[in-house]
């Protein structure tokens, strides 16, 4: 049974949100004290979607490479468009920009309390079409923001046997 569902939202669901999904799975697996492939059995679901995503597109090669360099495999990722059902199903929705937040709110205004920017201080830069260095910077921004969010929700990261 899923106890906590997280959704990450960007534009095309091929760069930022798939990296965020992979990084969040890693962080939440650590907190739950389970391997990443057992996170859902431990009650936590992590998904991603895009406000202008075409369904079924792979993660960008640069995003896959950056994550692989951090021992996170997103090579099997398939993009999906943001839908009202995904918004309703999530307990919390982290968007990469305020524009993405507004788009999610447009689908489900009653979900306002659970939709927020991943980094409340700045937009997460879009690396699409830029070099590997920008993808690495973006992944680092996402990792730092996720670590803050996980700490807010679950404390210091000490495994929780629940």
C-alpha cells in the first residue's frame, strides 16, 4: 500500500523531472532503509511528468549519462504528460519552475496546498540542448533541493523502520 506519493514536474519529462525522480528514489530509499527497487513495497511512490510531455519519450542521453555517473539508472524512463489524475494521486508535487506550478494548479486548483516549487528560492535551470556541464549543474541543484525536502519530511535521513 502506498503511504506517500511524490510527483516531480518539468516541461517535457525528459531531463529535469526524470533526474529528480531518480535522485528522490535514491534519497527516499536511504531514509526508508530499503533498496531502490523495493521503495514502492516500502510504501513510497515517486513519479515524474511534464506539462508539455509527449508520452513515451526516453530521458535525454545527457540526463541518463549524468545519472549513470551517480549510479542511478534512468535509462528505462518513458515520459508522460501531467494529468489531473497524477496531480490528485500525489501527496506532494514538486515543480521545477513557477510556470510548471501554475500549470499543475490549472489542472487541479483544489490541490494548491500540495503543489510547490522544488527549490522555493530559484527555478531549476533547463539543460535541454546544452552541454553535459549544464546537465551536471542541474542535477546538483536538484540533488540539493531534494535533500532539503527529504529532511523537511523525514528528518535527518536516518533510516525509518516503518
